[in-house]
C-alpha cells in the first residue's frame, strides 16, 4: 500500500455539519480561498438519503445529488492514498485504493464518466473506444446525446468543469479521511520534483513550450481574468486549448504524459482512468484554478447557477449509469422520517395531489420534486429562498411574502402579472389550464403557510 507523496501539499479535508435523523446536512468542501463550495445540488431539489456500504449491494441513486454521500465505512480501513502498480518494464503507476475503486464501480462511475465524454462526441465523430457499451449509446440512446458537443462552445467548457467537481466532491464526502487522494497539485507540475517519485523517471524532456505558456497563464489566473470572459471560456481553454496564443490542451497534455502501458487504470484509458491517483491530482489542480477564478470574479459558492449545474451533472451521470446498467435505475429506499407540522400535514398533501405528476421524484419538472419517496423537510429545503428555474429572479418561496413567492403566484394564476423579467419566464398557471385546479381553500392553506414563515416540518 502507498502513502501520500511528500511533494504534494494536501488540501484540507472536507467538513460536514452533523447528521440529523440519519440524513446528512449540507456538506461543504474548503476551497482554495477558504470558501465553502456546495456539494452537487444541495439546496436545489429534494431527495431521500442513504447509500450502500463498501460491501456492495444496490446503490441508492438520485438522493446523493441532493444530500450528498455519507462517509463510507471503508474510509476507516483504507491505509494510504494509493496503491502502486508495476509494469513489466519497471514503470510504476499509482492507483487509488481498491475499496475506493470498488465504491466508484458500484455506482458505475468509471463507465458513466467515459459515457459523459463520448456522448459529447456523437456528432463530431471522435469516439474513444471503451471496455464497455458506452460507445454504442450514440445509437441506442440518441436522446442522451449532449446538446453541447465537445469543444463546440463555452457551455461545454463549463460542464467539463462542473462534472469533475461533482465527482471530486462526492469522493471527498465518501472518504473524508483520505481527502488528499482527491486533492490537486498546489500548482502546475513544471518540474519532475512536483510529482510523486514513482512518476519522476518518466519526466523525459519536460513540457512543450505552448503547454508551459498555458499553464503559467492558469497558475496566475487572477492576473489573466480578461482572457476568459466566462467560466465556460476558462473550461474550454483548459479542455480544448486554442485562443490567439495557440495554446494546446493542458488537460490532454497532463493526461498523456504519465500513461503507463498495461496499467488497469492508465491515464489514457477513458473508461478506467478515474481509478488513477494522478487523474485527481490533475483535475484537482484544474478545479483549484477554476475556484480561484470564481473568487476573483466575486462568484459565491451558493450561486444558483453553480448549484443547479452540479445537480444537473449529477443527474446526467445517474442517467448514463442507468443506460449502461439498467439495475442502477431502481434505487433502494429507506423509510422516510415521521414528520409533523403545517407543511407536512396540510400543504404537502395538496402538492402531492395536484403537482406530483409533473414534479415527480424520478423526473421532476424544473428540477423540483414535490412528491414521492422524499421527506417533507427536503421538499421545503428545495422551495424556501431557492431561485426558480423558469421565474426570472423570483424565489420559489419567500417566507412571509406569498405575493413574491413563485410557487404561490403560479398556483393562484397570478404569475403573468407579477413582473417576471428575463429569458426564462414561464408564467403559465400551474397545474396547466385544463387540468385539475386548486380550490380556494387549498390556495388559502398554501398562502397562510408562507405568511407564517414557510416553517419546515419537525420530527
């Protein structure tokens, strides 16, 4: 078993607020600037908690997009942050501990990550063969082909950054005592001494001049903000290179510099490289550059765009896992807590009755589930002070202010006159006209709950 290499400075371990009634409260990971970054989808939707232990078994999907992952029992038994693998020519690769790899395998992360990239190449025809069915998804699941193909625009660049952060945060949640295994280089590895000793003999002639130039630009990101108008521009530059400087892809250069032929998790094997220790060193560095960019731009960890994007990428990974392995689409469930209060006893039954067909647990409209195997506390969390998906700058529920709460405006058919501005304003009454409508008594119940402060249920 291996230990953490001396040249790499560890990132602080993630912190968690205490678990409540068997459910994790909002977890956070310290960022480069000491700010807390939200885990995938926390506060954006609701879900049921619970994950399988390291011993295997069905993994509950959908829930972790909201409440994150519980620390895995294996975290207590793993020794070191990597395990060496030696090729016949003597080259050594560093793989993550076997129990970490198993945790990802139980969730189909290896092939889902491979599919994530390949579904962004279906239309451009640059497929990377995989040891599995992911290259067939372009024809068998055309509905999953990504709208934003690889390197085609800045939205793809943004999604590239988000999906790897989503995975990184999940691993840090599940293995908090081994967070260093998923921490990035503190700076770009310009010299052999900057990487673990096992990789130093393969340094060769170093980096190409254009890679060095691009890396220096990124390591000094605060001084180069003007080069990247948006986060998507930054992600596209890292993943695809380009721009007037003629820079090549730093991402690809870092991946292929340390390929060990024959390794089960060689960095060039897209269907397995998430099992490689170096994968997280390089992607952790990329994530740190991105977070420093965000801090310099004044972007907050709870920015609705980021929270929603993390939720979307988590759900896309689950959808791809289900396409690869249909058994992943049937999650296990745990009993919901016994809850009390006005929302649980009076408001939720109304929402279940008239809204849950569209706002279901498995495929919620606007990423807002309002019924199913979801606690009332999580439903309230997804409503109160959360920016709407299709209501401009309105919040879904503003405590004590129903006339500025998008939920109430929609169900009472007052959204059209509420003054929603922006490109994402859908003021249609909910439920849609022609379907069941709420009675005056039901509207009064929802309005009064909001007036009284939109109080969450108790247990």
